[in-house]
């Protein structure tokens, strides 16, 4: 609507009608149906009732929005298969030093190519608790080749991996400069090769990933790794005992912190890399240690016990 059209429409409402000739200077009023021909005298225009005109105009706007949304959905559907297409072999990364990778096979190929040229250090974060034995069998020869070239390898697992036979066997079979530490919680998977190229997931199921070669971004990811590394507990080659304070294990302290934050058993299990049943067993032991008889009381007792305070 133009301002002249609204002004003419207001005059028509006040006077009951306006000359049709005046609408030539403000055609929007007639085009939008605010002014309609007088059936008794074609030289005049009569105003439509505002209570009728407004819903009609709003409906037109809604119809326009609906059309745009249908067009948006069509574009998204049309481009979906195009977004999944791999970057052609040999293509360079984007101007920002990031190359998208689609498909587990393509991701593993890119990681293998980067590891084949590694001659310094390999940093990895492997969240999720226990790792499938099949995945470790595939990784074993590749990682051993990196270590055999004299590279250093440092890996972060979650605490649940300390009791995983497959992970323990994998560590024992590797020879070379290998160090493994563990934490209760970890961010998503990360692989950094020679502090020059990093790989991070781009989807929850890890079927898409990003290959990062921008120096600033890689340096940032390395800094995150190093800070987590300093907080972690050694696991290999020499395991350090996890301290028990006041009868509360480090695992129970981590669970206590998440309970106080109000998380459900399922969320706690996911964040700490364990199944829900194991999480509930830890919660039950924690409740027994603190003498709690209910979930609400447990939160109160956790806060009063001081177990979440800094270590001495």
C-alpha cells in the first residue's frame, strides 16, 4: 500500500465516496480492493468496510508467504542431493581452508592420506566410552605405521574406556611413543595431524566431516586438546589411580555434578559414555554413600557434602 492510497481511502471512509478520477493518482487503493466502483454512478468510488478489507489484505499476505515457503521447500529438496556430492578428487579446500567430506569411506580416505604424510605428532579425541573392537582392528595397522615412523601419538578417551578390554588390548599392541589419558566428559571427535590439518565431524552420525587446514583454526583446536590433556588422568603406558575422596569416586563426582544441574539419567549416561543402566547403578551407590532416600534429597545432600568443591 502506498501512502497516497491510504490517504484517499481515509477520505472515502469519511465522505462515503470519492471521484473515480482521483484514484488514478493512487491506483494501489483500487488495486487492493479498498475502493470499489459505485454501482449507481461509475464516476464515483465507494470504500470497502475496513473490517472486510483488512482480513482480505492479510489473507493475501499469508498466501504470498505460503507460496514463498513452498518455493523454499522446493529449493531445499532440489539442492539436497547436490549438497551431498563429494568434493572432486584433487580439488583444493575452500578459501577458508575448510573442505567438506561426505561418506564414511571418503572421510577415512582423507584421514588416511593425511596420516600417510605424518612425521610429527598425532592428536586424537575419541569420545563415547567403549569403542567397537572392529573399529580398533581397522585403526591398529594405520596407527602403528604412524608410530613406526617416529611420530608421537596422544589420545584422549572417556573414563569408561579404562575398563574396556578392546581399548586396553589396542593400546598394548601398539609400540612406539603412545600416551593415552582419560576424562569424564569430552567434546566431539577430533583428529589433528602434525598440527597442520584437523578433522572434525559435521553431522551427529559422523557421516559428514570437515577437513580443516586453516592455521588459526587448527591452532585453536590444538589449544583445546592441550587444555583437556592437562586435566586428564594418565591411562597408558602407566595408569594413574583415580583418587577417591570421602568414599566418592571420580565417576560419582561427575555424576553428582550432572545431577545437580538437573539432567536425566539418559543425558548423564550419554555425556559420560556409559549406558543408562550403569549410570543408574552409580547414582544408587552415590545415594547410598550419602544416605539419600530420594532424588530430591540426593541433590540437597550433594550440595551439602562439598564433594563438588575443588580438590585439595
